[in-house]
C-alpha cells in the first residue's frame, strides 16, 4: 500500500511557469497547486489518529540531482501553500511571501527548490475541518482533531519523503512558521541543514494567549457558529470571524505604523456623533475583518490559535529551552523586528540565548522596522540584505557539496 | 425655576461616616451617594440638547468656610461616583480609587472636600441610556445622545455651582478622567487651581481607536443588542459586552504583569486539546468579562469609548496642543507609568512638552511600575510619594490663603 498518491488532476508548476512572460523578472510566474494523498495513519499529539489525509502544496524552482537544495516554507496563522507567484495571469496579488521567494530574492528559486504547503487543519486544500470526515460522511467541523506544531512537522516529513527530500537545506518560517522551523530542528535533527525563524518566539506569553482566547470567544459566541457545525446550517459565523481577525490585525501592526497609516484621519469632514465609522482606522479594520471572514474557515482559525498556544518545546525538558535544543544539529538564523510587539525582539533573544548556551551556530539580527509583526512580510532593505546573505551562504554550501 | 434640586431621598454621607468604626483608619468609612436634578437645558457638542438630567455623586471630607478646598475626581471608562469608602458595613471592596482618597492618603480627606460623580451617560445613577427618556416615556437606549468630555466638564461645572464651589483646588483624574481634568483647565481656566492627569493622553492613537472599535463591534454584533433597544426585549448583549471588556482588559495590563500573574499556567495538569479553558489567563479574562457584563450597561460602554475617541482639544487650534493650552491658568501634575502601553509615557510627554512650550507650571513623573495602565489604581510607593507631595502642596496653599 502506497503511503501517498500523486493526484492526477494536478499539473507540475514548471510547465506553466515557462508559458508565462507577463510577470516581473523576479517572479516565479504562474504556479499551480499540487496535491498528495497520504493513507498511512498519523497519530496526533492530542491522542487522536488521522487515518488518511491530503496535503496541498506548491513548488518553485528545480530540485537538484542530489536533492540537496530543497527549502521548506512553513506558513503562519492565516497563510497557505500559495507563497509565491500567481495562479492566474490576471491575479492582482502574488502569493503571501512573494517578496522573499523568487529569482534573485532571498529564497532564490534559481538556486533552491522551494516547497510550500497548506498545513493539516488548514482551509485551503489540505485536509481540515471543512473536509469530509470519512467516518461520518459529513464535514469534520469541530470533530477535526486539534493539531499541534509537532503534528505539522510530522506531516511535513511525510511530504518530504514523498518528494524524495531526505534533508532540507533549510526550513524557513515567520511567526507560527518559525515555530515549525524550530520544531523541525528538534524532531528531525538529521533532516534540517538550517532553521530560519523570523518574527517568532519559543512560546506564547500570557498576553498572546489572551488575544487568542478573545478571538476564539468572538467566533464561538457568534450564534451562527452552532458549536462548529455551521456547515450543516448552510451558514458561517461571519461576525465572529470578522471580530477575531480585527483583534488579530491590531497585534500585527505597530502603534507607530497604524499612526503613520491612519493617524486620527476621519472618513468625513465633521464627526457624525454616532457608532458608524468615523475614523479611517475603523474603516480599514472593518474592511480587513470582513474580507477575511468571507474566505477563511472559522474552525481552522480556532485550531491555528490553539496550535500557537500549545507550542512550548521546552516544556518536555523541565522548561529548559537549552536542554530542548541540545538535540538540534542545524544552524539557525533568528530575525526580529524592533516594533513587533506580538513577538517582540525580547522573545527572539530568549531563543538566541538558549541556542548560544546549547552551543549551536546561530546568527541573530534585530531589524529596525516600523511595521510591527507584519514586518516579516515586507522587504525592507536591511532585512532583505541579511536574509539574502544567509540564504546565499546556504546555497553556496549546497552547490559546493554538489560539484 | 431652580436650576437644580436636592433629592430628599439621599442623605449626607457625613452622618453615616460618624456611625461607622469597623473600617481602616485611613478609610472615609461608610458613604452614601447623593443626587442632584438639573432642569436647565444642556446643549451638547453633538448638537442635541438634554432638557433635564440628574447627576449622582459622593463627597468625602468637609468643605471649608471659603469653599477653597474642593477637589473634583473624574472617572474613567467603567468608573462611577463611588471612588472611596464603603456603601455597606459588610462591603468587601471599597470605592474604585480608595487607594488614593482618604485620611492621610494622597487626596487627604482631612484637608480636602472631595466630590466624585457618575458622568452623564453613565449607568450607575446619573442620567444615561438606561434612564427614562421624557420625550418617549421609554428608556433612552441608543437615543441617548453621545456626550463628549467637553459636555462632561459643562455638567460638572453645574454640579460645582450647585455645591457652591467657585473654583476647584484641583481636578484630578486617571485615563479618561485625566482628559476631563485637561478639558477643565481649558474650558474653565478660572475655576481650576491644579489639574492632575494620571496615565492619560492628549488624544487617542489609531491603535487606541482600533481597540475601541473592536469593543463596539463586539457589542453591536451581539444579536441580543437589538440596535441598542435590548431593554425593550428584556435582554442584554452579555456576550458582546463580555468580549468588549476582555479586549479592554488586555490593554489595561502589561505583558509583564500578565506574565507575572499567569505565565503559561494551566487549569489542569495536562492539556485537554479543546477550546475550553486551558490556561489560567483565559479563565481570568472570562471571569472578568462575565462579571462586568452583568453589571455594566452596553450602551454606556459604547458612549464612553466614543468620548475617548473624540477627545482632542488641540483640534480646535489647528492641531496645536500648545495653542490650546494657552488658555489654561492652572498648574499641572502629569504622571505616567513605564509599562502602560494603552497610554504610554510618550503620550504624557507630548502633553508635558506642550505645557512647557505654553509656559505652564507642570510637574511630571514617569513611575516605574509593572502593572500597565492599571498602575494608576495601585498604590506603589513612588507613585504615592509624588502624588501625596503634590496634593500636600495644594492643601498648604489652600490652608495658607484661608488663615
């Protein structure tokens, strides 16, 4: 019995890339998601077992002959497999990390074979709450088991097996994605050359958990939530999910960047003295919340925030991150941003300190940027310079060992 | 026609104070709210007019012969007139600012006559959304006009008239209360000796407004809100108000104080892998939110957050706080707290800078305290020392001019 099957409906992205020419030179161009079905049971940390599941992913660039130039991209709370390039010639926006992935970009697709997947429990193709539960014939909904960062790494390792990648040149992620990179270094020390953790943290603070709890409460309080069975009722908890996203959004931006973007600008010349939108920042948040609530699945949002809450690799080592890191064999790049108050530079420094104590190779940079947590998505010059130079070193290592 | 009438149902708090002896020596003891009815129409900034209204207040200490020792306490978002002492002999908790008001405390009731009111639009006795609208015979609900900080100052000036107080020795407030103190100094420069602004700001930032907007959205999205007419439906938007309070609560505490209080402590030994309460901080927030939602009025919450949003006394002076302050005649004490990220020390420094430029007397202290915005309620030693010493100077001035 095969542990995975290639879905015949999906095409290789390579062919399509060659067809396109209307994209910027530093874009991977047109890409198409691929899919793999796994029928080897996955025992989850929560105690439940997923008998079968599907992972949707994209790849950019070419895998070299020795399969040594592969880079895994791990996504954050609301991300997915579409990290770079375009799905349609007329797409207005490229993938979520297109600023960092492409020819000549920090994750240079002329040199690396990049794999980006939608995580298990996601809502954009990979098996998750909005998929059929084979046991019931209904959508999983709230019966989809809670998955943890550790489970994601396990499922990603099977994807690596399927793609014939024995060792990642690098596992790279921002925010929750950085947690996956860290977990890879601990769970599969021999399969990771470098772990890159950007705007991340070794565990959430009480304040981080508090924000997540309010977001969850907003969703579960929505009468359209039906304890997670909203699909059955042909509805979605739009208002709750909108609120959850608005709460999250505040924590992605800095006070400074919100101030620069909106200040106290008003929608109309004079105040209306009511509870409609008066300030531009209200309008922006409402728009962002509404848009998100129309495309993202509420059960997945709950699941992703819980994966964040639970993450604490030091917990199994009496709270010692240094002891946890003793197992890692890779080198690390840790990057933080000065105005990120969600996962502040102090959180990254905790990580770096433990890595140094555990005698690991680690490079650390705090980037002075005004954009808060979102800075990991924004190609500011010093960030790009440091990220590029680190990835360049990896590509050089890879190419040297190949020649 | 009298502009105000004393309510015969309310007693002077003085008598009761003398009856009690089971309270700490530095407590004002048993107090009883009083009430005044005003029938002189109040034209509000929003353009609407309140024909009649009632203000509920408490007083502590004795007014001196020349009425020169009166101090006005202005409350913050969820505060009320009950700032010090106890309503019942078996009350477990005293008024909200009992730490700072009482015999020998910074606002020393042996020397000052202290007045503390529930603001117009409040939900604890003064006329507000949960009062009868004389025009309709129904409760005001959402038809209660939006009141601004300026309107509060106007209504407070009428309370001062009624109490025969021509000039306050000091107007004192924390957070939104500090905004009222500032507005007093601008609107009634001859009626304020000193303005004390603690953990306050000259205007909200975009981030502050964003938090308020999400809180409002949580309330107005609750199906039990009925566009503010929930009283008619014999219900209250408990879940929305609970969420609003939880969101607010995060901004009152610092990341540091939440970490110290809860860290990542869990409710049970092992994780349950579900969306029930797993962490202590979730339990705390849920409890705080629930308790608040059972006692506070949702329409008042909306109104108070809007008063915060709109406050910007510099706006009438082309954005120049310095020009706005040119009208002030009082001296100022400004206090901020190092870990307050709701109204950070930088916000207070903006105020102080403008005061200095406008050549006003101003004393400023940033207190090193871990409690975030809530620090203004917590009697830490350096805070108490500075606050006491400033108020002591005022009392000395008052007593010197009397003798």
